[in-house]
C-alpha cells in the first residue's frame, strides 16, 4: 500500500550541530529539544528511514522558531530536500507572522514548493490565533492553496515537553470555521476537538478540517484511532508518526492492526495523497 507519513520533523544539519545555542535563544525549542536525548533529524535521516521502512512520501514540518534566521535556515533545508527528492517530501514550512515581511517570506516559500505552514505554535511564538496574525495567515493560505498544520493539545491529561504553546481545540474550531476554504490539519488527534463533530452545526462548520495521529500511542489508548475515524470520518484522518519521536513502521503496523487493511489504506496513504493533490489544484 502507499504510505504517506503526514507528520514528520527535520532540521538543517547546522541546527543539529548548534542545538545548545538555539536552546539559549529560543525557549520553545529549548523546552522540547533541550534534553540531549530528544531526537533531532535532518531531511537525509528522514529519507533514510523512509526507504528502510517503506514510507513512500512524508510531510515534513518546520518548527515555530521565534527568530527569522532560525526559521530561514530550516525552511531552506526543507525546501532544498523536497526539490532534490521530487515528490517524496512535502514541506510545511514555518513562519512567524509577527516578524516584518513575514508575508513576502511565506509567499516566496510557497512559490519554491512549500505546501503550507506547520507545525504552527502560535502561543509559543506569542500571537493570538484568533487575532489579526491568525486571520492574515489564513488569508495567505487561502490565496495560495496552502495547508495549515497546527499543534493541538488536549486541555486535560499528562504534561509533556511542548504540550502547551500550540492552539487550543476551541481556538482551532473558531479559526477553521472562519476560514472554511483553508485545509487545516489538527495534529495529535486534534486534542479532543473531534468529539464535537457529533453536533451537526459543528461538523458543517468545519469542511476543511483533518486530523493526524502523530504520537497518539503516547497520549491515547489503542481504540482512540478507530474512535477518531468514527467521529471525523474515514477520509479525514491522516497517519502521522511524529518522526523522529517515533518511527513510522511500527505506527503503520499498529494502525493496520487497529483499523483493518481497507481503512488503514485510506488513513496511512490515500487521504494524504488526495489532500495534497487537491492542494495542487487550489
Ligand atoms: Zn505537535
């Protein structure tokens, strides 16, 4: 089956080499990657794992750095890797809409082949997703057919590094409902947002919302993926590993065992192929 990993992370090689210096200037990066045991990967590492673990394509996302130089270095590495490996990597680059000229930067990245923006962490960067920056980002996405991937965390449950700082489920609902033409991916099973899709007006308000399974096995019980498929619909759930936190193969095997081959084929590949090829037409 075609396997698309819809949530992976990679950084420029220079960023792996200068990790402690980045931690010193970027508190959000330090919270997640300050522990030297927290894995960091380059696009080359990701491509090696994809080849070894039968992953055909991967959505590779950026980090919500505070500073323009850190954003630029990572975004350039992701776009270059995508150019060199045509079709295998789908970059969602990172921007900080509080920086001057962020919009020009964002558009230039889309013209270079970025497919959208992620992993968005507005509260880490200090902007209100429901304020002018959030709406401006959605307007850029709509104008260019870009996809937005948001770090969503459940308001309850155990803490983990990086849990807070993304977007709250209720904020994502309000933003997605205001921009129904912008496809958005709610990472980490959407932090519980999917349960509200049982209310017809909520479902109707979110025609462009998808959910990924990144790191679900560290957060939720095994039945959660089938429940999410039931709540959101089989076409709205995307397999994501959160590589290098978890390796893709075991997650794919787990999802196949939990959902059966037919549904797993949609979740682990077909849905992402459709979402990203539709994005070509927007
Ligand atoms: Zn995340």
